C-alpha cells in the first residue's frame, strides 16, 4: 500500500525508528521471543471527563453506567479535562466544590492519565455573586480564585485553560456578568496578564493555555499583543466545534499554519463532529441553535467516523500539535443536545469510537511478539510514548521521547 503524504508526516513527526538491545545481567538476550507493548502515547489524546466527578465522589445516580463510560473512555484517551466553571464550582461565595473535583483528579491521575482544568477565568457560566461587587473587587477575587485552584490541585492538575474566549469577553452582550464588566474596564491584554500572572505565581511549573473559539485575525491580534506585553503562554488552545460541518483538511491545515507561526505548542482543546444533521450555516452563535430533538443517524454516524479519522490524521501530521481534546464522550448531556459523542445516548459505541480506537491502539500502537536477533536486538518503528518489554518472568520499561532514530538498551530483571 502506498503511503500518503499525511501518513508520511505522521510517521516523521510522531514515531522513532528504534533499536532496542535486550540484556540479562549484561549479556545479550539472543534469539528469544519477547512481548513488546506500548503502554501510553506521548501525544495527548483527550476528552472531557466531567462524569468522573460524580463517579469519584460517590454522587452518581448510576455508578455502573459511569464505570462503563470510564472504561470506554480509557479505550481511546490518556488525557482528561475536568470542569472548573466558576458559577458551578462556587455558586455560593466561599463554598467551592473542591473536594469532589479533587476526588475526580485523583481517580484519573492514579490510572495514569494527564488532567487539565477548564477554565479559571471566563465570562460565561461565571459566578452570579460577582455582580454584587465593583470591578476592583472582582479583579481581586478572580485573582484569588485562580491562585486557590492552582494551589489546591497542584500535582494532580498541572495544566490549565487559564482564560477562555477573551476575544469576545469585553463585548459579550447575551447577559450581564462580572467578568465582562471587568474586561471591558481594564482591557483584554491586562485581563490576560492578570490571570496568567496569578496562575504562574501559584504553580510556576504548570502548563498554562490561552484558549479561544475565534479563529479569525482577532485572535491572532490578541496573541501578538499578549506576547509583546511579555506574558508567557505555554500553549495555544484552538476550539473546533464543527456543528456546522467538518472543517476539512485544507481549512484545518490553514488554521494550523497561521497559529503555529508563534512557535508555541498547539492544543485543539474543544473538538466536536456531529453524527446527525449539521447546524444551518447561517447561524453565527452556535448557542442560538435550539431544537427539540437532534438525533444521531446511521448516515451521520458513517460520516462522523470518516471525518474523525481525517481530522485526527490531519492534526497528528502537523508537528505543532501536542494534544486534541474531544468535547464529550456521549450524546447524553452533549452541549446543545448535539449528537457529537463517540457513544450514543443509550450507551452503545458509534462507528467513530471503533475507528478512533483502531487508530490509537492498532495503527498507531504496538502490542506484538518479536524475536531478538543474535545480538539481542529488536528493531521497530513506534509512536512516541512509554513501552514495556516482557520475557518469561522478566520485564522492563522504556520511553521514546523524540521522533527520528532511537537506540535503547534494556536489561530484563
């Protein structure tokens, strides 16, 4: 089969041609059968993990369902996003939902997953009680809130969408809120600086993202202004809710080229591809599309599976992309009621689940039996990440961190 240019770029940026020399007590393990297994991808295949809050805290009405959902989730993902929407996290001032979300963060990290918090500052789903404060007080409590969460969750969550959708923040007019008031008063760049400075002070080693849905030049202008002001951003978050149809390779690569010029890692933070009718193209604000029923269809599910494969391959082919977060595992509870999940509302997997599972675990994964040569060597091309080699009662692990070529020596105990 002829390798496509996308597949060639994926291999070039995501894999290493690896030679592993196996020894036992310093002597080559020659001509022996061993099992080679990839344990975890370096690339962050992510999804929201909001259900983990109810499961970990014991508040779930159907823990069996949540456990099944987590099992399906782990079949695809190694990177979970937990919710920190201020209006839900601290609806009553001084009473944050810290313990329940901490339990979820522990659950995910103990199972080997990286966790991100979303978001620390946003004008939507923010705390209503901010409206009782003047702007100076809003700034103070927003800063305190960021420092509190960054400190309380350090070591469990060390990656954050620090501030969300700043492009529209000072001109947001759907309803009054304290964060828009503050941003309108002090301006976008000072708002970003305030949030990032607080987060950096509280957890200097954390990965801090600026996140937005606006892929226009307005977001580029904001990024340029923030960087020129000396604010350190660790990664750029690009949202891609495709309720109006799949972007396609050309648009996706065009977006990546525009935003990769800043030399920062790129995270596709919120991806949705629907398996039913697409939203009418004339809708400007996706929140304005409200329907009584938005079902998944067989035709839509086949289309979604193809588009999921195309989208993930396109993203992995670009060297700037470090993470992709899908915005919802299941159609049940999906944003806007859209049929955008990998799992139907009845809990059964769609074709898109099987397609991505095959890509992540088979096409891009390794789990096979090999025989070493006369010098105890194995040669393979593997995706970057963590590996385990087993021979009889002995086993050892190693990590591939850089694309290209790798030479590894492993001693099996």
